[in-house]
């Protein structure tokens, strides 16, 4: 029976870790061998992905353990450079009762900007009259998306006031199914823009997707039992949350911690973390005030309840998700079949990451655990090599003095 609970995963060798992951995800020998190479992205593949390729840049891939999302055991690949993130998420999941998550339909927004419109409200009304024909034309060039149940769904119009005059903005709502959707949405917007010009008498400018995907959101929740956390720890977390909920300076770093986990999974699966970041922070500001993406409260039993809600435009088809060989393996490790399922896992990771950070900050402080895990990097920065890295790191941790200066002193034999 599959389980994401892997005791002392961090103590196991690379061979042991890969064996556990391979068994869990039923990876083939070829896929497992590819993960051993630490360089799965060959030049020819990379050269097709972006321009002017000369090499590749690797990030560590770690596995977050202990996660159960919607009743399903999952091992979650993280791609990032920051120590303690994987460990924190794994520990938060271990302490939890599991995560419940639900994604909305994958509706993305394409924006068509219209200028030089003499009668803005009349233009919107005329376009709405032709909405059916415009949607049919938008869908006419993407038979695959339509075949799988997706396609353009609705046209919405609004006006905005600018120093250059009033503009009319149309929102084309598109169900993109298991794609992130940028290419499909942009193409549809461009396909119908000339028709909108003819209908309104205006001139179109930008025809582009919006990354503020307010119709494509995910909610996740989790309960941490008071018997596990302790009542004082719960009160401390609630105080930390209220700080973030009422101060934008704290809220910014609060949300950055959420994105530590979210971005790591988005990158590992070959998705666009910049689009996800932009959407998340814009969503956090939708009330006119920058706010946390999570909230916390006590239930009737006195347990801590955490919730998260944010837009998550991630896909399983197209882009690097289908091009990057390691991204494809990471999707297989996750065992997801739809983009919505992937989004639900990612939202759960964001909640776990946030809880772990708040619990640490409100109790022993963030630096204690973080710096212990960062000690090896400090040792390398001081010039340690080979076995000396472990020795210097262990010595600094034992002393509680973790700095480049102290690492150099230890290398020089100074007490």
C-alpha cells in the first residue's frame, strides 16, 4: 500500500531515496537512470525551449514527504535552492490530518484592448449581440481544445479611464482544460480582434492573456490537532496570522513563504512560476489592500484550521511540462492526471509551507532550524571541500555559531 510517510528520508543515501521514489511512482529503469545523471536536459532539447542556449542551470530536486491530499498519498518534487523549505513542508504535513483541496474550472481570461471608441457602452452592447458568432470564430481554430470539452465560453466588456482617454476592454473567458492556456487564449483573442474592430468602429491594441486568473482558483484546508501542536503554540500561530492580516509589510513576507513551496512544485513540473507569482500577489491585493493568501482560526474543538485560496494557472499539456524530461518524470511521481489535481496539490503545499513558517517564527524563531540546514553552504563559502564540509558544518552547529567567519576559523584550526 502506497504511503508518503517515509521516516528519516533525509538520512537515506541517494540510491535509497531514488529506490523509494521509483517504487512509489512505478518509474522504469530508464527513468530512474535519468534522475541519477543530474543533467537530464540535453542541449538539443534545451535549444528547442529557448533562444541562444549555451548550457543548462540545475536546481536541487527534493522530495516532500508525508502529504495526503484529498485522501491520496503523494510524494511531492520540489525544485529550489533554499534550505529548510522541503523539510518544513514535510514536517507540517506530518503533523496534519491531511489536506482537502478543490480547484474551480480552468477558466482563463484573455484581454482585448480597444481605443478610439466613440460610444463605449454602445460598443459593448454591439459585441454582446454578436457574442455567439465571435465565440464560434474564437473556437474555430482550436479543434483539439474543443474536442476535450474546452474552448471560449463568454465575452465580457468594461471601460477604463486613462490619461489617454476612455478605453474599452473585452474579457474573453476560455476553458483551457489541462493546459496553462496562454497560447490558446492569445491566439483566440487575436483571431476575433478584427471582427470586434468592425463591430465597434474602434481600434484594437493588446490581445493578451491576464495572469490574474480570478476564475481559476484553488482552495485548500487543513486541520492541526491541539493535541499535536499544544494550545499555546496554536495561540502563537494565531497571533502571527493576525500580524500578517493587518500589516502589509508582514503580509508580503508571509506570502513569500507560501510561494517558497508553490514555486518549487511549479518549477519541478515545468510550469510558469512567474505567471503563478504574478497572479498570486495580484489576488492578494484584490480588496485594495495587500493581504495574506491564507487564514487561520480555531474550530469548535480548539484545533487549528488553516485555509488558502489563490489563482493557480498550471497545466499538464504544452510548454516545458511536455518538453523537459525531468518535468515529465516529476508529474509521474505526483501521479496526477489533470491540471486541477496538480493545482490542488500545489495549493496544499503552499498552506503547509506557510503553517511551518508561522509555527517556527512564533515559537523558536526561523533561524534556528534554517541555519542548521544552511551550515554546509556556509562551510563551502568559507572554502571547505570534501569531508571538511561536513566537519566544519557540524562544528558550527554544535557551537551555535554559524557564519562564514567562524567557518574560516575552524578551517584554520582556531578554537
